[in-house]
């Protein structure tokens, strides 16, 4: 890239920012995806007994793991956004578009 080459908005940064906005809308739903099932199985309303308790314990662990993983998504995307420059050369932008 030469200094005289036209600089354009970074399309990768734009895509990451869109991903972040879209994901932010879904995070709470993802975090709560197993909550009702966990509560139902653990509340002795849906299923009772030794197997129910074992399933409830398993589901509680999966629910916690899912929430923990979802909570890591936005910070990872935000870090990637911070690493991207605002502007890139037109050639770099074309190369990005051609690679997706």
C-alpha cells in the first residue's frame, strides 16, 4: 500500500460492530435458554425422584456453563473491534470482501 492509496472504512470492523449489535440483542435470551427447564426439572413439578434430581444437577451445570460462555462472547468481539483500524486501503477492503 502506498501513502497515496485511497483509504476507506474498514469493512471487517463494520462487520464486527454489526455482529456485536446483533449479539447484544440475543445475549439475555442465550443466558436464560436453559433456566426454565432447569427450574422445571428441579422444582418437582415436571419430574420427581432420583433420576430427576440427577438430571436437574446436570442441567444446572450446563446452564451455568452456557451462561459463562455467553458472558465471554461480547468482550471477545469488543477486543477484536478495538484491534481493527478505522480505515484501510481500498485494496485491503476488496481483499476482505473477496475472502468472505
